[in-house]
């Protein structure tokens, strides 16, 4: 996998993890695979990994922001 813009996004679902080049791709994957997921599922997340030299920053996207984006309310 090639990383562009020094970041990537990982989507974790009960069926497994996937890596995406952009935030939009990650959220589209989540949207496409959300059928049948419980709102209480703890094994669902979207994580942003940013790389700058030897420094890595890993942060989970807030569910409120994900919900707004999935509903078309814009991005961070």
C-alpha cells in the first residue's frame, strides 16, 4: 500500500479491518458496510493515522463527526 499525503484511515468492523487512502473513502466503506450493525457495537471505529518523519499520530474519529459526515453535514 502506498500512503499519499502522509496519512491513511483504518475502518474497523466486526467483519474485519480495511485501510483507506482518504477520509471520504473510509466513511464510504463504513456506510456501505453498516447494514446490520448495532448502534452499541464496540468493535466499530474509524482511525486516522498521520505520519511525519518518524512521528506517527493515531487518533480515532469522534462518532458525532462521523455521523454528521454520513448525513451530509460536512467535514472537520
